[in-house]
């Protein structure tokens, strides 16, 4: 396995994290990340609960765990019944039993309508095309602040130019969720590097495999799957292998995998110099927001070691 810190220059210490064999589903490439675990962090689906939406632009979350700090994932959003759908602009740290009101959330549904039934409630992560915009809007009030960018994304995808993110997340859900079944979540996997087409798209690292498993579908299908779905029609058809037997096919497949893995090295960001701001802290945990020319995102560290990271391409 390849060391991650030899391929990505980052403002945090990535020593100990290793890359596995790339997996490809259409225009989306996922490279598994294994590394040191930090048990005890409350995972997002089983631990965090959406308490309520307090008007427009204010979302209340609750850490229902009896013990353990919850790391609220960057740009998590909720599709729910009876209230407007919202997404957060930032990650956060929440103690056990804590209830917190986020007053800078983005409404991602520009008008009433489009609600799902209660049995269909789920959470997502904002598509990568919107994440830099949302990160820049953290701390700023205004529930409609992301509508124009959502409308632009919809327009590029041939959908009505409205600030309705559910046009993609719900109406295209059947297509997007195919990425979850076409890519394999490996035992012990606690992160991934994502590429869309020929470009680096993002790096996601979780505290432990349980946390990452709960983030798997939102990341694969929505954070990166949306861009991959859009890029898929432009991918050229693969040339067939000129082989006559099974052994030859296996050899060609191995060579193709090796070539693809090697090509990924050239797609990693070349300049990852970033400006870091400590956003909040809880006990020994520190949440940092990072901004750079090519990458942006957020990292949670403990004693200067990253235990959560969500870094994405900004262009």
C-alpha cells in the first residue's frame, strides 16, 4: 500500500495513512484509505439526530450518545418531512447529550414543496460543486444564500434553474445510488481519495471505520457522485482487450489496474499550501478550516494528529 503523505502535501500530518487499490465506477474513482483509528467519536447517523428546523436557516442537532464527542461532518444536510431541507456550512464538535442550534445553515429548497414522506428521510453531503461556496458562507446569516449557486448547478445539469437541490438529490437518486453498489467499502476502511474523470475531487478521512461506513453513501452518491454522474456521458468507451484466454485477460486487467494507479499520482494536487484558522475546540480536539488555491476543507486534530478530514477541490 502507498503512504498518503508521500502523495499529498497537506497542512496536517498524514503519516500512518495508506492508500489501497483504486476502484472505478464510470467517471468516479475511489481509492480506499486505511490508517490509525481514534475510537469513541460519535458517528453521524446513529449518534446525531436532527431535532428540528427553527424557521428558515436555523437547524438544531442533538448528540444523543451517552458518552463521546460527535464530529458533525462538513456540509451535512437533511431531507425531511414537514420543513424546508437544509445543509450546514461547516463541521462542528458536540459533547455527549448536547443540543446545538446552527443559525447559519443554508436552505437548499427555494420554495415549499418537494417534501419526502417520513419513511424516506435521510441525510446527504453537499455536492462538491457547492462545497467551497458553502464553506465561505459559514457564520453568515441568510437562509437563501446558496440558492443562486444551486440554481447554476441545476442549469448545468439540464434541470430547471431553481434553488432546489432535491431536483438532483431525489429525482436522480436512483442513478446516484448506483455508485454505492458499484464501489466496495472495504473492511477497516476509514477514508477515501476521490477522483472525477481525470481530476482530483477530494480526500475524506474519518476517525474509525464505523464513522466512515455511516458516511459512505452520502459521500459516494452525493458529495462526489453528482459530479461523476454529470461527467459520465463524456467518458470514452474502453478499448477491448485483445486476449484469447482467461489467463491473458487477468494479466491485461492487472496491467490496466497498475497503469491506472500510477496515473492517479499525476492527478494529486501539486500545490496544497493552505491558510488555516482554528474554528472551535472541545477538550483536546481542534476544528480547523483550511483554504487554498486548489483545495479547501476542514480538519479535526487531537494533539496535532488529524482524526477527521474533509478536503475538496475548489476548481
